C-alpha cells in the first residue's frame, strides 16, 4: 500500500504523539489491537502514513529535522517512541498571523513559544513539491486568521484538510461548499479524543436520556499544563472552543439546557501537569417521581496521545475518500471523529455510519 503523504501545521504535542505513534506501530509486532479503533482501515495500516511537510514558527523547531523537532520545547508529551527515525522532513517557517496569544510572552521559555527570526516559507509551493495529500491543522486555539490561511492553501493545491482545532471551516457551509466544488475531501472541526472529556460527557448525557433521567445542570472543567492550556488562559481566544465543546453535549439532549445550567470549557493552567489533562464532570438530574440524582467523574489522561488515537483514523478515512473521488466535508467521518462536525450524530449511530463508509458506502 502506498504511503499517505501528510503535511502538518504546528509541530506541537499532538503532532509529536501522532508521529511517534506511526513509528511505534511500524516497529512493534503484536500491537494490532493495542490502543486503536481500527488497525486496518480501507487497506491502510497505522504505519502507512508519512509526514512529507511540516510548518511551525518556534525557533527551536524551524529548520530542524521533524524527528528532532517533535521532542523540542515547549513539547512535553509522553514519549511513545524515544527516538523517531522515520522522518527526515525539515520543519519550515510558517505564517504567525494570530497563532500566538500576546500573554504567552509573560511565561518561561520552556513553557511558551519563541518565534523564529525567519521569513515565512511559500506554503503552497512546499505542499506541491512534497506532493502532500492531507494537511493536519494543529494550530493553537483561537488561530482564526491562520487557520483560514492554511485552508486557502489547501483549496489552491488540492490538498485535503483535517481540521483538528476549533475554527469552524469544515462545519461552515461556505467553506464546505468551496471544498466540495473543488472535489477535495475534508474532515473537521475540533478533534474528539479517543477517550476524553467530550466523548465521556456525551456518553453520560446519552445514558441519562436513554434511561429517562432529565438533565437539569452539568459542567465540565479541565486543567492541564501544556501550551494548549497556557494559550487558553486568554479567554478572548476561547469562543469557538466553548461553542464546539458545548454543542457536542447539547446535541445529545432533546431540549438544550439554558446557558446558565451548562458550563463546559478549560478551567486553568497548571504547569507541572505538563501534557496530563484532568477533567471534572458533573451531571445533575431528576429521575422517577422527580427525585434528584447526580453523577461526578474525574478523568486523568495524556492529552495528545488521546488526540492521535482518533486523528490516525480520520487521516485514513480521508485518504479513502480521495481514492474514491469523494469531495467536500465527510459527514460520517467528521461526526465520529470531531466535536463540531457539519452534522451532529449520536456516537453509536455515527460509528455505524463510519463502518458502512469504510466498507464502501458513499458519504452522500
């Protein structure tokens, strides 16, 4: 099977986990069912991915081989593979635009971004020269302008976009139409974790609904110590993130909760937690006879490998669409892998639709 040729925007923790994971499944025998939703997906195995282009703005990463850059500060995720050997791609200087929040300059160098004194590269030329097929967007939350820039680069080069962060591109009718007109398959927006806060919150909410318990109030509070949480201390950058996570839960309910009765979003930055994310969930409701009940849950998980466990399927599903000449937003793929897809579908139904798609049923 030919390699799927990937480009990556943002060589942070999520990219690091994915790239380490690709080599892990290439080099470890007997791992076919370990930590994967699909080992073989449409004929593609996890090792059938190759990063052929990478873009970042941090001086500790720009100009470096990707295999070195994924371990550079401020990255702090779990080491899946101590030394990646399968990528000689050089990280190119991308466009900064609104990718870095001003408040991050106030923090120690090993926790924040240090912008390289380099001229931005010609992204479209690099994508063409590298023959990239799919671009993964791992820009920081709030990078509205920068995300639109890279989405335009994809449109101009015929490269598919997998939008792993909460700027609404794939779920935007206007942007979705542009990709459909050019027959470019895309997946987004804002990747769900393999077993994370959103998927757990949705599952518990669905359980309440299925068992006839009325949800009255709920919250989801998250704390972590990576650059994602540091970036999100700037609440002006959080609007799309809060919409994405909140709608993912509200869509399960027959009647959405009043804004005063639902709170979902990051809570604080705790540097020593590094890439470990701790989530606190609470649901309050009423069961038989209106008698109150509540559920509380605490989740602790490495944030970036959790993302990679889903992204690795989104990539292969997108490549299947490219081979089948399917363009535009991939509905079932996005519904299963993303928090803010073009169409919200309950997770069990989305999984069934995804399996049907993998087996050969068209998206439309």
